[in-house]
């Protein structure tokens, strides 16, 4: 098991309530796990425990354990864990601080003390995967929002992590930038075999591409399973304030009328079902 979370609870310093409570979770190598939940449900806090930022950089009361590739994050440095788990935040500007795209990708590699030739190879590879070839000398603030986020991902990718944790990476992007970043995430998982943990409000994407969905509320896991099973729980998800895919909302209404057997249908599946019903 690549990541194993056991009875994990965390309360920030001076906070009265725990942000996450009694979390038990296992993530397998190559898996794509989507994390959903309302604002304040503990999604970001959970992500920060995967690479040791909690408890090493952000202090508070931590109970339970997180194991990453067998390493207990309490006993392993963030530097060590960063070579296994890469973290991408929702605001790319908070992660970009070098003068050129190439320097941005090189920064982490230089801190690892890698050979210059290896650094060059990794930079070229990461920029190609992220679709940023030819922009090596660009000033990062001049990039589009989607390009900035793909640069943040490339900078993490260059470290060759086995797990990529992304906390709402498309929340500040326009539709084009959002599509570019989500396409990149799919490629990394399906073609590069990188394990993905994604916090994302685009539930259509989660339904279509995730292997498993974890739903948090008030710091606890309230639902977990395959997307087809999780999105069948329409009333629960709506009560939590989670925006459902349009296809699921429509399918659920048709299911209540006895026209469909399931609610958790993708757009294509719904269209095919409607054609069958109308005998087109």
C-alpha cells in the first residue's frame, strides 16, 4: 500500500475543533482517488498530512499515523517525503518564485543535489509532459493561469514523485486552463502510472476518471467507494452541498419516474439510455 492513514485526527494550534477526525484510508499504487466535500470539511488538511507538512511545518495536535511507502510521516522529513509525494496547491502563484520557467523546474532538483546532466534531462521531460516546451526562458508571471498551474505541476513532476496530490488545482482557472490541467492529470495517471489524489469540484471529471471517491464532512469520511456507487447517493451529496454532474441530476429525476435504474450515469451513458428509451 503506497499511502496508509490510520486513526488520524488533527487539530490546528489554538483551534477548538479537530479539522480531521478518525480518518482511515488506503491508497494503492497507480490509483486515482478523488476527494470531495463541502468547504471546511478537512480536505486540504488531509492533503497536507500526506507529505509531512503536517505535523513538521504546521503545528497542532496530531493523533494517529500516516505511512507513505512504509515511512511514518511523523518520523520522516518533508524533504524525504517530497521525493515520494508531490503537492500542488490551488493558487500556482504561491508556488512560483523563480525568474524563468526553466529555473522554476530546476529549483527542487538542485536542492536534491542532482548531477547537472540529470537536472537537464528531468527539466526537458517535465516540460514536455506538461506541454510547456519552448517556454523555458519565459517569466512565470507572464504565463496564463493554466500554464502557471502546469508549470507548478511540472516542477513537482521533475522530482519524480510516485504520488501527486492536487488540492483544487483548477479553482482559479478559466475553462480552457481547467481543461488543460485536467487533461494533464489524466495523462499522468493513465499513461505515466502516477498515483493521483485530487481535491476537485469538477464532479463530472471525478465521475469519469477517478477509480475511487472519498467524501468528507466535518472532518470525517462519510462516504467512500467507486464513483458509480458514490454518485448514486444523490440526496446525501446534495445535503452536503456537493454539486452533482448534470448527467447525474437528470438521471436521478428520470430514475424517480421509473424510467432509469441508476442515477450515476455519465453524459454519454445518459444519452445512450435516452436513445434506447426513445428507440432512436
